[in-house]
């Protein structure tokens, strides 16, 4: 049974009749990101640009970054790799700033779907302009986060060992967080166990089987304790973000207490 209580975004959110378009935000004017700006500063700036476009997508990206970093640590990746995974996960959807309002309202036509499928490469093009991201190979990792083990993903149809492990981690974390905390008004929220069961159907085809099995064991530990930890951190960040940018209350994801896990 689906649990809407896992959603940190209200299902009855008002449709986005008029959010700021990316070209109107102009958040990067005069910043000079090609200079010696740090990786963390560049990441915060770019990720918040997505937040100004669509708050729920920013909340989702923040959640994906937390799951990805924790799982990378679980896998024994070194500290540098963990930081790269965390950063790439936080920015994995930045290419969606190109999507029109009807995409976020889930009024999807063929043209909108095609623009959506371009978001990994758009992110790569955008982030490649920043030296700090290039040095960490983040643009290429993000470009691969929708690739599938069997080659049926996008944008390039890469397979198996041709897909970077960082991208595989983000792909799994992205799918899990999207399943339990959907970011669009017509989405269904599943319990953590239901989400994992659904993802297992794609083991070896959509997802790396070994990584998915390890992720399932990791997030289900202690009755899915990490889900509560991630939700609390996401909600805290979104509170701060809303206050910082004076975002109207109805656009801020719900921070109500989660129901007991099933």
C-alpha cells in the first residue's frame, strides 16, 4: 500500500501557474565561476538555482545527495570519491531548469518529454563551464545517471562497466528517493520496502544488481532508520532555503511528521 506520509512534498500543492523562469532568476550574473571559486561554493550556488525553479526538485536532489554520500561511504569509497558522489547527486537534476512549466505540472507531451531526456547532457554542458566541477569529473558523472545496465537508458545507451560507479550510485539513490518522496503532484508515494521491491524488478537491467542488493541491505538496516535521518535533514534544509529566499509557504515542501514505517 502506498504511503503518502513519506512525501515531503504535499500532493495537493498548487500547480505552478507562474514560477520564475531560469532566465529571469539570473542568479549567476557576475559570479565569475570560471575563477578560483571552491567546489562547495559553486555547488551551493548552482543547486539553489534549481531550488528557485522548483522547490520540490531541490528537496529531492538534497535527499539523493544524502543517500548517495552515505552509500558511497558504506561501499568503502575514499573521502574524495564520497565528496564527488555527494556533489554530483545534489546537482544531478540541474538540467531540468530547461524544462517548461508544464513538465513540473506533469502535463507531458512529446516535446516536453524530449526536453526532459536532454537534462543529463544539458547539465554536463552547463557544469563543464566551471573548473571546480570539471576537475572532479562531475559533469560526466551526471551525464550518466540515467544510463541502464542493459543499454536501454539515456542519453547514450551505455552498458554495464561503461557506466561510472558514481553514476550507478546516484541512479539507485535517485530512484529510491523518487519512489518514497515523489516530487510531482500526480506521483504515488511508496513505503521504503515497496520502493526496494519495485526496484528489484530492474536488477541487472536498469540497475547494477550487486550495487542494488547492497543498497537494499544498507537502507533497510535498523528498520529503515536512514530514511528518517534523511527526511529530517532535508526538511531542515528546506526550511532554511525558504526563509533565505522568502519563498511563499505554499511552495515549500511539507515538514509534517512521518507516519510509522510499514
